[in-house]
């Protein structure tokens, strides 16, 4: 049994990244097809500005998903579960939905889908951290990190609620173009902040690894 556990733990990261890279490639291909089939993007006006801002937000979202999984896989070791294998497909489906909802006429639904992706990512990260904490190989990282409480998730919950709230505001306000653009810029800022947090996490991981090697 121990041999199977070790084999699953050793092989899963490469399998996960392979599956995720295929899903991301399909999402990018679908996005490119959608760009070619959206004539409003290639004409001057508010719809084009909103459309390209939406595209920028989606590309940042795809990058956030990729960086999240890469940083987790390269930093931690954990015993995978069936859920770990299913979540990348769920994220991929949500990305496809996000692309399908692209356009100024369905912007409120697009924000709901974006909020849902954030929520799934938060739950996934919490689950993976809990499993990683149980593995002795990750002890040096978690020695100075207390188990997360509800207060620790307040910023992430606020981001999800804020994005969903933007969708509600756009829905009930009729989606004026200036408000739509402002809402998209807020979403881009939230995604950029997530990339910044991932960068800080990775810098800390490198610092912890270097410190342990120096001590050895």
C-alpha cells in the first residue's frame, strides 16, 4: 500500500500539469476562434473597447489558473485524491463558459462565471494546502504558517463577492458602457493582484528552500 501511495504522489504532478496544459490550450484555441467570429471587436466603438478588455481579463484568468497549479505542484508534495483529478476539468469547463459568454450583451453572466471560477480556485487551494500540511516533506513551509481560519479567507471571499456584485449591478442597471468598462478594469485589477500574490508565494518558497539547503 505504501508503494502505491508513493507512486501516486510522485506521478500525479506531471499528470496534472499535462492535463491542465491540454485544457488551457483548448481554451486558448476556443478564444481565438471566438475572436475571429466577433466582428464587433474589429470596429471602433465602445463594444470593441469592452470586448478587448474582456479578452485581456480572460487571458489573465487563464494565466492565474496556470500559475496557481504550477506553483503548488513545484512547491508541495501531497497524496492526490480523485477530486484533484476532476477539478482541472471543472475549471476548463468554466473557462469555456467564460469564452462563450464573451460579448457586451451577456456581460453580467460573464461576471457570474468569473466569480464562480474564483470560488472554485479558492476551495481547491484550501483543500490542497490541507493535504500538503499532512505530508512531512512540506514541514519546513508549514512550521511558521498556522492553519487558515475564516478571517484568512476574507480577502478572497470579498473578491468573489465583489465580482458577483459587479454582475448584479450590470444586470439591474442595464449595463451602461462606462460601467461595464469600469467593472472589467476592476476584475483585471483583482486578477493582477492574484498574480502578485502567487509571485510572493513563489518567492517565499524559494527563500525557504534556499534557507534549508544552507542549513544542511
